[in-house]
C-alpha cells in the first residue's frame, strides 16, 4: 500500500509521466510540486492523472534532475526554454546547482562564449557570487545573470568606469572618473537585476563633500568598501565606506613620495586585517606596493622598485597579489615571469622565477598586460590569449586555458564557481566551469 | 476567400503588439478571485491547483503582475472585513474561540493563496521590492481584524481579564490563550509588544501594587517573601505556557519592582520577623529566600548586607564588652568562633556564598574583636587550652580545622604583636612543663603564623623549639660522659637562649643538696663544652617527680614544681616545720612560697601535707606536717600550682607596658625606613605611611608616632624644615 500511495501520474502537455512523491519531494516546499502535494490541496485519488499544461520535453529533463540531481539537456531543447520551464516549477536554483561543479582550476572546461556589442577594449570583468558576471566597457557596465542573460546596463553619469565589484548577488558597486566641477562620477551602488542606482558614495574632506575619481575597489567581510580616490585638492588616498549605512568611515591619505590614490589594485587581507594597495608601472613611473592597517592608520609593510637597477626593463611589475598562506606577494611582469616578495621582511626584493625564456613565444599584435588571481590555493595568471594555473608550494604550472578566438585576455575573474575571461577583441568573454563530478 | 481575408488580417495585426485577448487579464483574474472566495469559504476541494497556479503564472508572464497583486490584496481585505464582523458578533466567552477559529482559517487560506501566487511571489514581488504574499496576509489580518476598533480593545480586555482570573486562582483555557497570544507573535514583534505586552505589563504592575500593599499589612516578613516567590514563579510559569519567552524578563521585573523593591526597607526591618529576627532564629530557608528575591532588585543585597553588618557589629560589641562573658577566655573565644561558624553557615547556605557578604562578615568581626583589648591574650589562651588538653582524641584533620579557625580570628586582630607576646609566654610554659599534647599541632600553628605574618614574627618561637631539641642532645651528652649518675636522682636541664624566651628575673632558691650537686656537675659539663656562656637557673619554671612513702606505707609518685620539691624534701628530715623555717631553708620568695604551700596543703585530695591551723590561706605563723593519711586512687599524683590562668590586673599592665616598649623601636625603624627613601615628608603623610607599614603587626598610635619622631629629631636622625614646620627632613 505504501508503494502504490507513493506513485504519481502526470499528463504534461499530452505526454504521460509516472513518478513518486519521494522524487518530487526533492523539489522542496517552495516549488510547484511542494505546493501541489500539500495537504491543503486535496489531491484527487492516486489513480487519477494530474494534468499540467506545460512543455513535456522540459518536464522530462526537470523530472530527471529531481530523480538524479544531474542535469542532461538534449541538444534540441534551447537553454532559454529550459530555464523558463524551471522558473515555472520553481526549480531554477536546482538547475543552477546541477549545471556546474565545485571550482577546480585544473578541471575547467569552456562552457560558453558571450559576444559583446560594446565599443573598444574592456576595462574589467567581475564574477558575481551566484554565477553571474559584469563587464565594464568605457563608461558602461553590462550585467549578466548566471543564465548569461543580459540585464539593464549600468553607468554613473556616463563617466569612464575604473572598476566594478559585487557586494552580493543583488548589488554592484561601480567606481568612475569624476566630471570636473559637477560632482558627477565617483562611486555608486546599483541593483544588478534592474540596473537602478541605489546609492551614491561621497568623499568628505574637512566636512565638505568633494567630487572625486574612484579607482580600484575591494571589500572586507566586515561590510567595508575600500576604494583608491583622487580628489580635487588633497583627497589622494584610500577611502573606506560602510556597506550598510553607505557612510564614509575612514580615509587614509597618501604620504609625499608614495602612491595610494592612483592604485590599480586593492586586496583585503583578512588574516592580517590589512589592505594591500598596489600602484603599478604604466600609471606611475615606479611601482608601489603597501599594506595598510586602518586600526592605527599605519603602513605596516611596503615595497617599491625605486632605485632598483632599470637595465632589465622587462622586470617591471604589472600585477600583484598577496598570498596570506605563504606570507608572500606574487607579482608578474609582462613576459609572465612570476616573482615573489617576502611579506615577513621589510624592504625585501623580488625573487623572480625565470620561466620567460621558455615561454617567450611570438607576441600577439595587441598585447595585454598579465593579470593574477588566487583561488583556494591555486594561482592564475593571464598572458596573451591564455590563462596559466599554478599549484603547490612551488607554484608548478599545472594547466593552461586557451582559446584562440577573441584576441588576448585583458581581464579575468573567478567567482560563483566559474571563471570569466574577457578578451580584448570583439569584447567576447568566455565562461569556464568545472563539470559536475563523474558518475562513479 | 474568407480564409484569405483572415490570413491577411492576421498578418496585418502581427505587426502590432501581440495581445492575446483584451479581456484575458480580467477573465483570468476572475478565475483566481473565485478560487480565493472558495478557499475562504472552505469549499476548495473542487479547485485544481495546477490550473490556478498556471493562471497566476500567466498573468505575471503577460505583465499583469500589478493587477494580480492588487487584486489579491483587495479580495483578501474584503474577506477579512467580513470575518471581523463575525468575530465581533460572537458573544461573551465564545469571542476568543471565534477569533482563534477565524485566525486558523485565515492562516490555512493564506497558505493556499500563497501557493497559487508562488510564481508572483518569486519574480514580480522580488523585482519590485513589494511585500511578499505571506507577510502581506498577516498585515491585512492585523489591520482589518486585530486593529478593527470594535475588536481591538475588547480583545485586549478579554485577555487581561483571563490573566487576572488566573492570578486569583481560577482555571482558564491556557491552550486558547496560547493560540491567541501566538497570533500576536506571528503578526510581528511590534504587534505583540504594542497590542498586548505593554498593556499586560501595566495591568500587572497595578495588580501587584495593590496586592503587595495588602500583603505587607497582613503578613510577616517570611510569609510575605514566600508569597512574593510564589507570584514570581507563577509569572515565569505563565510566560512558559502562553507568552513570548522574551516577556519573562519584563514581567519578572514588574513583580520584582512592585513586590520587593518598593517594600525593601520595610521588609528587612519588619519587627519580630525581619532580617535580624531570621538571623537570630537561624531561619536559613527564609534567609535564602530573601537573598534570592532581593538579589533581583537594585540595591537589594546592599540593604540586606547593611542590616546584617550592623546587627553583627551590635551583637559582637555586646559579646566582647560584656564583663560577664569575658571572664573565661576559652569560652569567650569559643563564643566568637561559634558566631563566626554560624554566620559562615548563613552565608554559605542562604546567601549563596556571596563574596560581598563574606567581606561584610570579616569587617564586622575585625571591628568588634578589637573593641576588647584583651582579645589577643584570650585567643592565645584559647590556643593554649586546646594544645594542653583540648586536642586529645581529635584527629589531625580536626586539629587543623580548629587551628585554621583560630587563625581566622587572629587575622582580625589589629595588635598582632600583643598576641605574639602572650603566645610566647604560653608556649614557653607549655614547652617547659612538657604539657603540650601534640608537637605537630604546635608546629603547624607556627607555620600558619609564619605564612600570615612573615619570618620575623615566628623566629623567636621557632628558636624556642630549637632550644628544646638542643637540650635533649645536651642531656644525652651529659649522661654519656657521667655514667656514674645512672643511680640517684635524674636531672633534666633545658638550656634556654636568652631573648628567645619570655624572661623573668631569676629567683634565687636553695635546692636540696642531692639536686644542687647534680646541678654543679651539669654546669661544669656544659661550660666545658660551650665556652663563653653563662648559665643561670630558672628554678621558678622547673618541675620534679618525687617518690613518697606515707605513714601507712602508701607509695605515690608526686609530680610537683621545683619549689614544691624543695619544700617537700625538707620533710625527709623533720616531721613538722613552721612557715618561717621553710622560708629560711628554701629562700623562696614569699608570694611564690605561699602559693606553693597552698597547693600542697589546701587542695582537697592532693594535700600531701597538712597545716595548722586548717584554713584556706597561708599565714606566716602556720606550721606544716606530712599528711600520713594521704590516699589517692592514682599512683601518680599531680600537684598543681595555684596559679591564675588569666593575667591579673597588674600583670596585664606590665605586659601592656612591655608591648608598648617593644613597639617603640619598631615605630622608629619604620620612620627611618620611610624617611630614608622619601628624604622629605610632611607630618600627616609620615603618620599615614608608618601606620600602613606596621598594620600587619599592630595599629600604631599617632601620638606615639609623634613622640618617636621627636625622639629621632633629638637624636639627629631627622630635622624640621626651617620654613615649614610641618615638614621633616632625613639626615643621613
């Protein structure tokens, strides 16, 4: 009796399906099936067939998803159709979690390429926490959800965008150049789904609101936003805002002979409770990397290439990333040589690991500066049209992601268990995912 | 033809916006609206969930989300308005039941409506940031039912009425109560607080104000506290049964304020039943209750503590200043210990071992123990008594307990040096007479004193023990080198270092020939082994065991003092001696001789000699002879010396003087130490610092300190500043 009571028959768009209540229970209460089988809705006796006026092919795929947790979409079903149907049943989240597995740099597979329509080079690409991403081009940021459907683009008074970042899956912060004398530009908080401006961050200097240019962005788990700022008069440095109140809570002014307000890269170091600030070669004549402790307004560590022998021009630092686990900062030059600076010593020098001879192949027509990223002990470095993956204590090259189409990679970002790589030509961005785990 | 036309028309229309059916939205909504009605009328069995869900989905898909949302609100509002009329119409007791029934129906309906509108909830509402279906349904219930004017106050009054009934002992339907209160909680914290909790607390406050007034007029303190405690547990119980757990703190604070805080003083001071009465009558349970209740209110414990302290001080003052009670030192100290034990127990069992109460107890004892200047002496006597005889048959652990208690009293003493003085005297007596019961106990106490007061305090006491030990070795050496002495009387000499022992002027006394020969031998032996020393005999401190044969042949061994031995030995040569003869022969000072004769002749059962005439006191004309008829059950007879245990008034004065004398160098040393480091200091600060420095030993008298300063100035240790006379300078 127990078995027969468990059995459910559906007629979906004319096709008969038979399944069990146990399978459907995997959909959860907040779904079509969860409500359908609630006691309030006196379901007719079990031998009768429940009619659902929907697409039967998609129902088969989704039913299979509920049965196995695996998503297998036949080629004849367009993604959009499947997503639409999943949305009807309230199973979108199920589809998303089944789409790709936990991130592993050595098992990535190219899953999609999205071609943009924006003019010129891309500035930045940022992965969102739930698999979406946003791409900054000139003065506009295009926002894509995890289904890679584009939402309304966002902009801050059509000023040139310098950086973007996700606070959560609903909110994006955008930093832009100022427009002289108008108070435009600066930093704003936007809705990722509707593209509406929700809040504009201000810089105050001696109780006066100043217009400013915001550069690189970073966020801390304590709900702080950091941005490199260049103001009209003296407001060069790093501004700090509270994510919840939106108010400016701190400002670290740059000292003479050092650079903070021009920084290309900010990185919050949770273990050290410090912010890494890096101003790199093309922006200034020299490179400056420093760690700031905001609790006592102290620069606790710094490094600069001022005074180092300039003969070897190729050893200019183009990107930097702090690796707290190994107490070092990894830097890269334009030939994709990796270098390491010890964080425990003050005034140490870069220890280059010489791979450039090996790698120095032909340069593309339009070279891009290399970028670095770190994700769960794996180090990623972009160069030309490929991304190298390094692992282990000695940072051994383990994988290389390459696709010839789209030109060299100008930026890439990891998040939501996906890697997004933005190519300089034709504004195409690639989506790399880890496939779901094997069946056995 | 018509077909052709139709196709053309369709192609034409297709260029415009595709509208499925202009009435599509209205039609779909009507289906849904009808369904909502059916759900509310509990007639939902015929509804197809799939159809309704699909319709709601289609409305959102075709951009009619707004219509769907507002339609749902309007329909639900209309239904709730109707329901509120029905609820309002319910009479008397059925009112709450009707409300609860309708609330349950609404919840069920809301759940089903939310199911139908699930897609709208997830997409349209999410992106437009409107209120979700479920909270919206609750808000509508709140606005249309709970806040409906004719229900609002009636509901509140009904609930408060029921609580009131329960407080007066009636049984109410707690389940129904819980459901209705749960409704308030479901509607949100602010609804619960504003519409129920606040008025509930106000009503409770009023209730307890009246009740506490009633109780305090009619009950004694113990009963009142019992009632207050009962009320408190009742309220906590009420919260557990049908209120929000967060209300517990609030309602208990109402009860605490009305029943305890407002009547605190009156309760504590209540005549014949207040705190003092409880303490006197050992009402631990009541005391514990008082502690637990008063602890809940500000200043509650402070009040209890203050009253306890003043009672303790008053009681202690009486105890130590009553001349009747300080007659017997042992009893006096025992009383102190008993009081301490009692309050220790009170604090331990009733007051949760509260540190602040222990401090109050200690400060009170410190206060009154020092009111009686003889406390140090009495404590030392108490120890003496215990160590002489009191410890027999007691385990080591119990000995430690007693000693620890004594140490506790010792800690309260301000004049620790006076104690030391007496302790030294008493210890000396114990050691020399061999009366001490347990060497371990003696040493254990010394160690305790040492940890309490430092090495200096006990160095002389320890010296006394060393002397005892050395004397043993000396005696062994003496008899080793004089084997011929194994026959005849045995002499045991204890060589005491001058200074370590309380010295008394050596009283000359003629020893019997047999003994003085031995003494001479010992003297020459001792001085032979230790050069440069001087020996003088302290005959007043010695004892002797002598064998006596009485008239009818009774043999006894008599344990007597050296003086008594000298007297008794005289009777070996003559049967009868006059007082004068004895005095002449022994040269014992008159007061000592009299005391010695008194104990030999006048103590019943131990009168080994008789005197004529028979009387209690010794006269200079009396004559003495051996009591031939002396009998005793025991072979060994101990003849005590009639000696005042407690010091007599002149002795007390003397000791006092000696103490004062001893303090002088200590005060001076302290002044010099302080001035040496400070170089320059004004009068008040010197007094303060000296007092502080000497506190562990005694409380220095400011006038005495002043005298010492003057003496030091005279001796050129200090000088007065030439401009400011209040300043002193240190002269190196």
